[in-house]
């Protein structure tokens, strides 16, 4: 039931910063150490040593696949779920036209709602854990197909049907381009996807859990999370970080361009993080991937990073400001041939697994998340004025 809590209210920091609202077994971010993990494993180590499907298995089922047979069985379970129901597939051309100005992420919100409705997804409150997990697995598997179909339709191209023989990341690139991807680029994208599956109680994850706490269905909770991700202060920075590199243009402009923006109080996209007080471990990993590709874009990005950190250290002494995940994520995705309008949707194709794991965990707790707010308007009760 929704009603006023009888408990005494407690003042907390704005934005709930640092407030613990629940317990989770899915992972954590230790910002002062520059470390984050999925369950008991370093997320970066998982990204460098395991497949996306392995980590998906870990998040949903509590353990990594024990052997090649268990890995293959999980991949075989996912593969047929990539194909869209006819009712959803048939609606995508109109949806792509309607969201032409907004892009695939906006279209995904509606497409995922339609997928849930057409599949008859029931509230998580009314179904058992096995059914919830099956619903979440199906939704996660369908998201890359929806995103790539919406993008291609928006470009005047026909969607590419998923291939059961390709792993998650390679299949995503295949559906996006219509070509089987280069294995090195597919692995680079896979490592990026693994590194962004989950990252603590960020805005979109918390949104998913709030909706799940009401007992709503999986698609409803995921749609709310996508809405939160669409905000530029949350998921919209990878392409903006590349826009910064474009705006600077050449090495001789780095120093004056950055100094002018910092002195004006502007935010430098791709730098700083609300949790990390040292270098973002995802950025370190993605920098290494970018360096493996090499080339002018990578050299320029490294030079910009060096100058920005020097200028920030000079003008904002005492603050640790380093590249975050978005800076080198944009570089890696550009090198792998992803169009910039698909950077945040690609992030979503990974984070949907983390959101879903959080939804399943929250659904096991029937307590609705219902905080309070302190009223700060005119003093009530005032008489209602008569209409003059």
C-alpha cells in the first residue's frame, strides 16, 4: 500500500549521495581505491579474461560458468531469444520514423514496452523467481536486436536478423553493420560491454529498483531505467567526449581551449566522476585497448588527457580529476566503427544485464521504496480564495 510512513523522517544529503538504501550481492564501487567488482570478482579482470555471456551468467545465476559445457548451454539458451516477435518486428518501421529526431534509445523505451506487453509479462510481484528470471533473460537478449533494428531503419536500411552462432558483442556489431566483424574489434567492444554491465547504485539502476519495488513487470522497470540513462549527466557523455576532441582539433589548441573552458567553469566531458577519487579503472582498461589500436586519434586523446590533468591540477589544486569511462570509451567505439549516435545505446546494451540483475534482486524483497520529501512551499492551511 502507498501511504505516509509513521516513522520519523531523517535528513540525508541532497541526491542521496552516500546513503545506503539496501544490501546487494551484485557488486560495489570503491571510489577511493579506484576499484569496482561484480559479485566477488574484479570487473576489470572479468573484462580482460572472460566473455560477456560468462559475466551475464555470473550476474543472473550467482557464479561463472564452471566449464565450457555450461558456457555453451547458457549461450544456447540466449540465442533464440534474440529474435523479435512478429508483433514487435512489424511495429519497428513506424517507431523508427516517429523517433527519427530522437534516436534509437528513445525508440527503445517504446519498443521494450511493446515487447513486454506483447509477451504478456506479468508483475514481478505475482510470479515466481524462475519466471522473473526468464522474463529478464528474454528482455536482455532482445535489446541489441531492437537497438540495431531501430538504427538501421532510421538510416533507411533493412534490419539484420540476429545470428545464433555469434557471441553477444559480435552479433551486436553484425546486426548493426550487416557484416561479420573483425575479431579484434569485436573483442574490444565486448570488453567495453563487460566493463559497463553494472556500477553500483547509479541513477538508472536505482530507478530500475524503485520500479521493481512496486512489483511492476520487468519491461516496465527496464523502460524506467532507460529513461534515466537518457539524461546527459548519466549516459550521454561518450560521444560528447569525442565532440570535445573534435572541437579542440589540433595539438596546438589543446592548452588554450582547455584553459579557457576550465576558467569559465565549464565541465570537460570525459573527466571527473561523482564516485571515483582516483583514476576510473574502466578508463585505464579502455586506454590500454585504444593504445593497442594506435593511430592519430589515440595519440591525440592521450595528449589531451595529459594536458587536461595538468591544467586541472594547476587550477583546481587538491582535487583528483582524471578521465572517466566515457573518454576512452568514445575513442574505442569510434575505432571499432560504431556511429556516435549509437554510443549511449551500446552502453545500454550492456547495462540492461546489470539493471535486470538488480530488478531480480529487488523483486525478492516485497518492501516498496518510498522516501519522504520536506515541504518548503507556502504555509498551509490557507483559505481557498473565492473566484473573483
